């Protein structure tokens, strides 16, 4: 084996004799920042980033989310102010999540399809303010609207209470329609009920919204990394967990089945969520589909990085840059990330 530095420096030969012959020296292409930049294989562009917003009813409401430093819930007026700032920095895509007070939730998730709810209102306001300069995605899921916090409706069976797949589809489709009527570009179903992409596609088409797309949360794991989001969206399940509908983190082949089904049902884009613990899934999915792939760098990933920065064990600009590039490198076209505004403002990408 050839070593660059002899183990015993006292026996170092004279400079002219020192160099060993290597056909390939990879360090030749790492000699300057300019050279490294010129051969970088992965680029993160502002238009690759999708910024999430939590929208609440009312006006003048701003509620910081303790576990997600720098992220707040906003009523539509404050959301518009934040959005304008984000747009100035180069954000061109957003995803909206509605957050409702407990007294606006019920067993049927009726509020999910309310055209005057926070998400349809925010879609209309953003569309009016920015026209088609902005790409608007909306999360479609019942968990922020059900009194029990599950992503679907409940049903009593001989085996106990279950999350009922097919009755949930109707309310999910009604929610998607309310967003389509308000002017969304793509709805993003995150509920993980079977068949929801096809059901929503049909409902949109039947109502004359064939131009509205579907970003399917195709591969969504039952993950511990959603903890801060559930605080943000008041959407933690009041009993049980989401393991009967979200995927088991131990499974990879099943992810390919989920993605193939959503594609067959009419999805326009596919998502893998969370992002960092599932880079292998992104990389495996990439060669199997020509659809745009989206990675969701979720709340727990954001909170973990922020917490490490706060106690001084990570360099935030470098860490965020590395995270975003790793997702692109693994195969993502687009990245949903709470880091978007800071990353652009501070020029971390
Ligand atoms: C709704 C939904 C969740 C997230 C996005 N949509 C939470 C969940 O499934 O419990 C998580 C996003 C994040 O953690 O940033 N179902």
C-alpha cells in the first residue's frame, strides 16, 4: 500500500524522491473552491424548495411553535406578510397546512371541506396577491379536523374501533375540492388511506378541475420525526397511533408498491417522507419513476438540527447545506423544508 506520508518522518526522502506515482489522484479536482464548484454534481436551486406554512383562523394571530424555532402559525393576514418576504428571497413554492381550534373539530372532519376554512382562504389570498408566480400545494388530510386526531374517520367493528378507509375517501375528496375551488396548483394527500389518489383524481376531474395536480405522499412512514408538527398542527391522535395506515419504517420494498400504486392512480408527483432517515428509499425509487420526486425534510429533522445548533455542536449553514444537497443527491427533485427562508436569506445554498 502506498502512503502519502511515511510513518516515520525522520526517514522522509528528499522532496524530489518523495512523490509516489499514482495514475489517479482525486485530490487534483479538490484544489480550489472554484474548481470544486465547477464539477459539483448536485445543485440546490431556490425553485427546488417548498416552504410549509401553518394557517389558523382569525386575523392578527401569530403563534410561535416552541419545538420549531423560527416557525409560527399565522392567520391569513400574517401569512401573506411572511409569504411576501419569502417570495422576495426567492421562494416560489409553498405547502399549506390548516390548524383549527378544538371546538371546530368533529368526528366527521366536517371543517376539512369548509370553503371558508384557513387553507382555502390562504390559497385565495396568495393567488390574488401573487397570481401564477407562486406554486401552491395544500396538504389534504383529516387529522387536523377530526376530534380524535386520526387521519381518517372511525368505524366500530367486531375487532374494535378502526380507521375506516373508504368513508374517509369521501371527506378527503371534499377537502381536495375545496382547495381546488380556491385555486390550488396541486393537492397533497398525506392521509395514507388506500386508493385516495385515484378517488381524489376522479372527484377533481368530475368537478372540472382536471388541471389541478396531485402530489401524493406516496411513501409516508409512521415516524417519530413528526412530533413537532403534531404540536404545530394540534393533530396528535388522542388514542393509538398511525401504524395501521402509515408505513412501517422497517420496510423498503413496500415503498415501491406504494409509489407504483399512486402512479397508477394518477399521481403527478411522488413524495418520500421523512427525508433523512429514508435516503435509501429516495435512491431506490429514483430509477423506478420518471415523475418528479419530493423529499419532505420533516419537523423532527428540523427541530433536531436546530437543537444541535443551539447547544453549539453543529455549524448551521454547513449542516443545512449538507442536508439539502444530500436529498437532491439521493434523487429528490423538490424538497419541502422549514429551512427554506433562512437558507435563501443567508445564502446557505
Ligand atoms: C398530516 C401530516 C403530518 C405531517 C405532514 N402532514 C403529520 C402526521 O402524519 O402525523 C408531518 C410533517 C412534519 O413533521 O413536518 N397527516
